[in-house]
């Protein structure tokens, strides 16, 4: 039976019992802050159990995607080391919401297992909560289970709770014993692979609150959960979940990628070391794929950090299989092919999931090998140290050196020498070989579990990004333990340093507000700056501080820094005299204007003034702020909705936007984003400013919130067409085309998973273009200069090279031959081209008297020849270089000629050069005889 059929049979069975088949909820429960990941099928029905929610059905059945890696239900440590725990698994479940109860569910569970699936009754065991006589009775009367197979257990095993709080109740579990001793009760709940729990029937009747108090729920419910992968292994008669058709395609692919065979689990114990990495990787790839498809992303905190830890564990297990390049992302495709029709979300998000995993793998790969290396160093150093400490007292000085370096292989023998009362220790080590370190050696040599120091762990964590649980696994593999306390202390110290840095900032602002709060009157400043940049106002309070004047008005258009938009600057005009506002701050809903060092005496409460912000500056700020919203929306459209704002700066000069994203934003993506923003800005959208609307209404509109921000009951929403809608208290332009242009100027990383983009708008773009243009102009000039220099240098270089080549001529001059008193200089030389060859000929001619010179060279794969004849021989012997060269050329398959004193020729057959050289004298002689 395939896993697909098994899943379907479960659903169909309960459908026939009046259950509605419902979809799995996402594995990332964005709506439940008490949960990092969905850990049971009942999570999505929590509200129904608590009586706060309703469904239009009373019975439901489904397969639920679950992840159990944190909190109350955490199986991470077991994963891969055994054959039946997983980080991600499917839970088959059926539910009754205040409808049927214990008798029905017990009867049906038995029917499905023993009649539909025909599991051997004699191997099945059930447990009930120690006081649950009811359930005990129903097992006896509603099924034909052997009554000896009904056992009672206490809270630890038979009282199910979702988490620290939430719905809970006594439960009844069904176990199967697949071993030989299956009639023996001692295996049940013993944590052994031959006897495992397959199905849990929970009778939900309580809620546990924050104080740990249980209260009865308004109605009683049934919540069951069956381990799908386990049931498949049992029905497919496999010893391990990893041998079922759920996992084999993944394991096969890992085998293929690593070129290492996976031997099937031969027994349910199957704990063989070499299989663990493959199982862990297959398991973790599933958790990562489903969690990311459902919207989680690896990061530094909470859910994100859990995913990061899972991924890093898998990556590091990959190293054990010699997988050094990103590989986990390649398994996504296998999952899509095998599970994509049951869970279409992984198919829809495939590309995104692969991208996220790959980027995260690349990120960790940068430090993984170095971290592993460091870990090896730490471990070997520690072992050496311990050996030294333990054995050194028995040896001479300098022992350690011999002990550790002198001997070739890793073997140890300890000899006692009774007559000398000493121990002779021979440790043949040339280099410490960690791969040969074993538990036996550890016990023999050290006799205890060595510890890795908190400092070393902290370094691996902080510098190399190794999660603590991964370090723990690595330590265990070396039969080490870790000093977690020491690590925690260092972590705490680091956090403390961070807190102290932050403390200073909050301190200053509390002092200021506590001083001023008492004196400022109870009237709030009305903010007029959404609609005007100049407001007539009245001074309601003022005071001198450090020579500056602090002024509070009843109304002001001055915006005080919030949500990234910086303070307004400008003037307060008092009796036609402008007072320079150099800063503004908000204290208890009042805007305090800080006036530069004014000698003006006439500031007094009650006086009328004109408050006027620096208009040009404010317009630049508004352009950047509105553009930030457009940009945010474009980011989410092009990179994906995992993008969330993580911080921003909106000033007159530029805008800066920090956001969550797992990798560098590619050039092509930046271009796409920029184009989209500009296209939308040109749409001429009018600002729709929804002010002071109820929070819920804003949420209903689908307005984007800044995660982690606290909002009051009334909020402002800033909207431009349907392109962007955001919660925002800032100030904005009135029409999108007032922004002009938007231009991204930089992209960078500010921390893992958070990117920063800076951009400019309007006059900022103008300035940007101007400065780029100037840079370009000065670059052009520089390039022209460089090209000129290059030409000069090339010329010098070729002259130098030629000087070197002229050196060849001196050796040609060394051994001339002679006919009738005429000297003949001949040789094969190196020349780049014909000009050079000619120049070499000239050089030769100028250095000799009464002579003929012949030089051959290979130029571009062909033969080049130059012949020179001195003037006396032209006159007296009627010799001609042109004629000689003509004859020589014939010998190398070519032709040529020229003037009597210097002539060149070419030929094709370079292999004939030597032959032609040998014939030179003969040819010259033939011309002399004329
Ligand atoms: N909620 C129970 C469990 O997780 C049964 O579904 O075991």
C-alpha cells in the first residue's frame, strides 16, 4: 500500500463516519503567539475547544502538517538517531466538537486498525490515564482487545497538553509491539524502537491558564492524532520510517548527490552511524520546505532561528557525506514531486523555497568549514592537554613532545615497570588523528567525559554561526560534553553590553520628560502639518534652557520625528522677527520647539506667532516618505511578501529602508523594483489620507502594519490608489507625480537576513545625476590620459624588446663562413614581424664589411627572410640582396625580392629553413660565378 493510499483510507474511513475532510492549517501559526510551529492537528480548532469559536460541522478529519522542535513537544534530539521521530511529520486526526466521545472513538480506532488495516491484534497495546475507568471499560466492552493489553499510566504519558497553556485532557494511546516479546507489557512507553505509539486519542475537557490552573471546558471533545510516517512504515512492513515511500525518494537523491549508498535499516534498532546524516538531512529538508512555503524564513530570532538551526544541522551533516556545496535546496524538487499534489503550497512556492534555502546554505557555508576546523583544533588541543595533565607527572620533562609527535600511528600501550615503579607509555602519534578517536580510547586514556569550554562554544556560536545544539551534537560525536553554563554566562554578558548601550539613550529622554512634564500645561499641541506648513498660533509655555528658548504652541505644523520621518526645522515668527527653530521634540503630546540662542526678550506666554516650517526641506522629506511606501509595496511585489519593514530613515536628502530578506537583492531585481516604483508614481495617484480611523477598520482595509509597532485605537492610513496602503502617522505629498523620479543608490546587508536600501527622489535624483555626470566627465579625462600613457609605455616596451632582440645579432657575428674573401653571416632569429626582421638585417649590415647576411625567422607560422649585402660587394662583385633572397625563398616554398643592399621574402614551409640556410653559400657562389 502506498503512503498516498494510506492517507486517503484514513480520511475516507472517517468521512464514512460523518466527518468533514478539512485542509491542514499552515505549519506556521501566525495567529497563535503561544506557538512557534503547529505541533498538533488540534491547533486550528483551539478556539472551538475553548468555546470562543464555531465551525459549521461537529466532526472533522484531516492530515495536519506538524513541526515539533521547540516548547512542550520537542523531538529534535531523536531525529535521525532513531528511525521514527521527525522534526516535520504529518498527523492524521479526527475530531468531535462536543459531539461523540469515548465509546465511539475507541470503537472506530479499533475498527480502522484491525479491520481495515488488519494490524495483528496480539501486538496492539493501549494505555489509559490512571483514573480513567471509563476509557478502560470502553476498551474492554467496545473492542476485542486482550484485556491484559490495557494498561494505566500517569500524567507524563496519558494526560495530553498542547503547550504551557491551552486545551488539554486525559488520553488513551495505542502502541504496537513489533518485536519478538510482544506479549510482554514492559515495552510499552519504554522508549524502545520495537514498541512505539501510533495513535493518541485525547479526551479534551480542560483548559490550562497562565497560572497553571485547570478549568472545565463548556463541552467535551475528542482530538486524535496518529503518526502518519509510523503507520506507513508498519503497513508497508518496513523497519524504519525512512524506508517507506515517503522518504526513499529523498534518501535516494541524497545518495545520488553524495555518491554514498544508504543501506536499508535492517532492524528497528538501526542506529548505524553512516545512516544518520542521510536521515537527518531528509527529515530537515522536509521541515524547511514546508515551513518556508508557509511563510517562515530563517533568521536570528524565534521561529526564524529554529529554521536556521535546522538548516545548519543539515548542512553540517552534509559535510559528513562530503557535500560541500549547497545541496539541501535540491531536495525541494523531490518533495514537490512526491507531495505537491497533497500540499500544493510547496508546488506554488517551490522557486521561493529553493532560493531561501540555497541563500541560507551559502551564507552558512562561508563559515562552516572554518568552524569545523576550529572545532577539531579545540578538541585535539583539549585531548592533548588532558593527556598531558594526567600522564606528565610520571614522565621526564619534554615528554609531551615525544608523546605527541614522534610516533607514526595512533596506538597506545601502557606498560607497567614494577622494578622502577613507573608506567611506560607509548603513544605512537605523528599527528593527532581525530578520526581515530573513539569512546574506548577516551575511556581508556582519560576515564571521563571531557568538556568543551564556554569560551570555545561562544566563539563557534558568535563568529562561525554554529547553533548551540549543533555544537552539542558535534561534541557528542567526539564523546565530549559542553560547558553550557559557561556559554550562557558569556551570552548574558554580551546581552548586558547591548542593554547598557541602549540604556544611555533611554536615560536622557526620561530626564528631559520628567523635568518638563511638571511645567508644561495640560493642553495638547494640535498638529496642523498634514494640511499646512504655516500656522498662526499662540505661545502656551516657554522656558530658557542652556541659553536656548523652549517654546510650546497651541498649534504647530512642525512634525516631530516618528516612524523614521525626521523632525521639521523652520521658524517661529514673533512680531516679524524670525526665531530659528533648531530642534523639536515631543513631551507628553506637546511639541516643544527649541529656539536657537535667542536674546529676544519678548517671548512670553499668550503671544501670537506664525509657526513656519522650512518648506523646501519638508517637501523633500514628504517626497521621500511617500516614495518609501511605494518602494515597500514594490519590494513585496517583486521579492515576495516575506519582506517586512525592519527600520527606516526618511530625511530631506534621501530615504533608507531596512527590511527582512534572505539574500542580496540582485541588480536585475533592483532595476525591476525601481522601474515599478517609477511607473506607479507616474500614475498620478491622489493621496487618500484616512485619519483617526479605528484600528480594526484599518486592518480590514488590508493596510500594511509595521510589525512590532504598537498602535492605539485610532490610526492613520496612507493610501495611493490600490498600489500602497499603510498604517502611517507621517506626512505625504498630495499626488504621486509630485515625487518626480525615484532612484536606488545602494544596497547592502546590515545583519543576517536584513537588507538596507538607500534611495533618492525629486531634487535628490537631480543631484545624483549631476554628481554622476561630473564623475563620468572626470573619468573620461582620466581614461584619455591613461590611454596616452599606455601608448607611450607600449612604445617604450617594444623598443626595449627590440633592443633585446638585437642581442641575437652579436651571436650571428661570431661565426661567419667565407667564400672568396666574402664573409657570410646567416642564422635563424626571433622576430615579431617583418619590420623587426628588416631592422635586424639593417643592424647586421651596419656591423659588417664585405659581407652578405641572411636571416630567417618564423613569423606568424610562416617563413620570413631578409638578405643584406654591403655596398662594396654590390659594386665590385655585382651581388644583389634581391636576387639572393629570391633564390632562398624558392627553397622554402615562396618568393620575394627587392633592392641590392636589402631585400625580404617569405615562404610557407618552416621545416625547410635549415635546408635553405645550408644552401646559402652555394646560392651566393652561383651569383659570383656569373
Ligand atoms: N493532540 C494530540 C497529540 O498531539 C492528539 O491529536 O498527540
